[in-house]
């Protein structure tokens, strides 16, 4: 192995150690399960009676959590 | 005064010594090269270890035995208790390690440092180490010119060891030649007077050289050349142990009160150990002879016996002091009481914290939270609310609708006094730290600087909002009053949510970061609804066109404040060490994604 390549390899290992893995796949799964629970919770609350203003807010929140879930699924696929 | 006299006196004595004795010159040069090697070694370890040492240190806070072990192992590897002390002080200053854990590390470092005596006695004085020193120096210097920071660090460590070996070689040669012309052993003093005299010399030599290691090597080489007696060497070693605390005390001068407490613990430990060693010197000598006999060290091998003695009395010191560690910490809390905190001044940014990257980041994050606290109070008063009302009200909207008290406040004056001072300190700290930080920390530093700038911007936005909010919150026109109360609610609700999330643990911080996205989307929804409401009440002549213009302008301030506060919180809530938080950071939505998600 060339000396320069050896140095590159050492640097890569050291950088990986310092930065940690890019995104931990297991942690993404854990996060997805929590987001899934949250979606279910919001959906259940939407079944209840509430003012239109509160309903609008809750629906907006629900859309955001769904978008986050989607993003985490895309991330997991690409990693 | 003393400082003014000390340096010329030392230089004068050295100059005279060089003039009368070329051998003394060789010994002094040996000591200088040895100390230079220590500097190289410390520099090398600092860059070579990256954040590893700091990460390990953080994990040694929960148990005393772990702290002790960390002190022993790290000092054994790096051969510098000073470096370990300085790292510990910087961590305590930044509030990352408790005083008890710090004391444990210092106790361990005292045992770790004794391994140096073993190495020199067993290896340095028996083998011609200058033969190893030369190639080490050459390889070390060549590597330290490389671009790669790891090679550079490794090069510094290698060159440092090379200089240490070369220094020992010159000291050895110097003493060998010195004994032909001058016999120091003739000056030996018997009994306790000799013990105290030579312990004092040991203290003075270590204070001057700032390294007990160098003193100990000097003692060992002098002992090997029979220039001092074994008994006097024991006293010198005790003195060197006490003298080494001076390095820690100097290091603590720039540290906060916690750093000073640790330096106090170091001094007490070494002084108590020294007193025990002097008081029971007869018993120690007997124990050293017994141990040496058992492990096969010859009766006349005084250098090895000195290494045994050095380890033994430090070990006894640890055994005596460890059960008292909590009591010692309590006493230090009393001797160095916490001064009443001036909240307008930075609390975590000490010079000691700047030494290591992980400490810099942690201290900085705490200080930005401190800036947030100061800004919180100003913003709360700016919208005519008390901090406790925001944090404690069960129905915040109702509190805002009913409370019409106007707070006397000169935002410019409070901003200058409470925010600008902190913000300037943070910016100054970042620019100083950035020069020494590895590039992998740049992104995080940038994020924290941006967060501070955004907090400051928020205060300025609230200043603009305050004028009309104060005017219309007491207006008889219920439509404009309601709208301004909505704006006040939005700012206070976000402050309250951030405060709540901050109080949660690391794991909930990760979820909190994502929850802040929901708040951002709510703000966008509110923006759309406000546009509709303003159009409607203006059309119905319920507010004037002037009121509508003010309202829309002020909503922009609130919108900007909310967004910046939420961005700041997301930057501050992420924890480096938490993988869930790292994953959550990747899932946080950007501005367009939120707009898309919240679109009707």
C-alpha cells in the first residue's frame, strides 16, 4: 500500500470516529416509531369536539409530523 | 515584587554556574531539553487525541474509582500530570465534571506520574538512551512538518520523547563529570533537619522548573552518580511532589471558582501526603526495603528503590485521602464560596475552558442558553408580561387578555447592560477558540454563533413591537386589542415551549427539536389567518387603515422573532453525544418543507 493511501485511510478512520456514523439507522427506526405514535395520538384527538381554530392547528401539526415521518423513511432508504 | 527579583536572580545564578562549571552547564542544558520535550509531548497529545480524552473524561464522573483510574491511566500514558490537571480544571470550569470527580482524577494522576520514575530508573539510566533519542527526534520532526494533524501529533509525541531522552542523557553525563570536580554528597545533612532542608529544595526546584517529572529525573540521575545520598533523594522526591501543585495553582488562576477549588484539593493532597511521608519516613524506608527485597531489587539499587518509595507514598496518600474525598470537597466549597452571580456577565466562558474542543462547545452552549435567559426576561417585559406569568399561567391567552399592566422598561438600556455584554463575550470567545479548534467543530461553532445573533435580533424585534403592543393592549377598540394580544400570546407561547423543552433530558430534546417544526407550521397558519382577519375587520370599519398597517408590520416582527427563536432552540437542543438527537436533526424540516406540509 502506498504511504499516502495509508495516511488517507488513517484520516478516514479518525474522522469517522470523531463524527460518528452519519445517521444511525436503528435510531431512525426508533424515531419513526415515536412519530407513528404521535400521528395516532393526533388522529384520535381530531375525533373529539373542538373549536375550528384548534382543529386547524391540530391538522397542521399532523401534516408536519407526517412529513417528518416521510423524510425519515426516505433517509433510511438512502442510507 | 518577588516576580521582578526572581527571574533576574535565576538567570544570574545560572550564568554564574555556567561560568564556574561546564558540567553544571551540561546538567542545566539537560533539564532544559527535558522540559522542551515535555512541551512537545503535551502539544502532541493535545492534537493527537482529538476529542477522545475529553469524551473519556466525561464518562469518569459517576464513580470515584473511575475518576482515579482515569487519572492513573491518562497520566501514565501521557507522562504529564500537569496536562491532566489542566484538562480537568477546564472541564470543572465549564461545569462538565463535578468537583468530587475532579479530585478523584487528580489523586489518580499523582499515582500515574510515579510511573515516570520507574521508567527512568529501570530503563533511562541503564541503557544508552541517547542512541534512541536521535532517530526519534529526526522521525518526530519530519512527521511534525506533515499536513495531516494526526501525523503532526504523532510527530510531536515522538520528538517530545526524543527530547526527553536527550535531556536525561545530558543530565547523566553532566552529573558523571560533575562528581570528579565537586561532591554534592559532602553537603548531605543527616536526620530530620536534612529531610526538611532537602524537601524544601525539592519544592523550590519543581516550582522553578514547573515539572515534578524533571525534578525527579534530576534526583535519579544525581543519585545514580552518587552525588546525593539516598535519604536526601527521598526528601527531594517528597518536595517535588508538593512543588508540582504550583503548576495546578497557576493553571487555576484563570479558571473559575471550581478550578480554584480543584487546585486547592491538589495542594492539600500533596501537602498531606508529604507530611505523612516525612512523619513516617522510617517506616517508609523499611517498607521500601521489604518490597524491594521481595521483588528482587538489589539492596544498593537506590534509583529503583527511590521509584518504589515515590509510588508507595503517593499510594498511601490516596488510601488515606479517598475516604475523605467528599469531606474535602465540602471544605473547599466553604473556603472558596460561590460569589453571588452577576447574571449580566458570562458564567461559563473562562480562559481555562478554551483549552479543549469539547469543553469549548459545552461551555459555549451553556452561555448561549444564559443569553437566551437574559433575552427571555427582556422580551417578556417588552410585551408587558412577567416571566413567571409566561412560565406558570395555566391559561396563557386568558392571562394576556385580562392583564393590562404596562411595564416601565427602557429596552435600549437593558439591552446594553444584559444582552450586549454577553453577546460580545460569546463572539470574542468564539473567535479566540476558533483559531485553536479542529475544522470538524466549525459547523457547530457557526451554529452557536448564529443562534446568539438570532437571540439578539429577537430582542430588537420585540423593541419595535413594544410601541404599538403597549398602545393597543389598553385600547378601547376590542378588535385591535385582541389582535395585539394574539401577537403577545404568540411570542410568549414560543418562549414558554422552548423553556419547557430545555428542561427535558437529552432523549426528549430530540423529540423537542421535531416538535418545534410543528410550532413553525402553526405560525404560518396564524399568518394566513391574520391576513384574512385583518382584511375582514378593515372592510367592516372595525379598525382604521393605520391600525391595519401597524398590525401587519408588527406581525412581521413577531413572525421573524418566532422563527428565529425556534431555529435557535433547534440549534441548542441538539446534543453531540446523543444519537437519537443526531437522527432527529436530519429529520427536522426546512422552511420550504414546512410551508409545503402546512399548506391548506
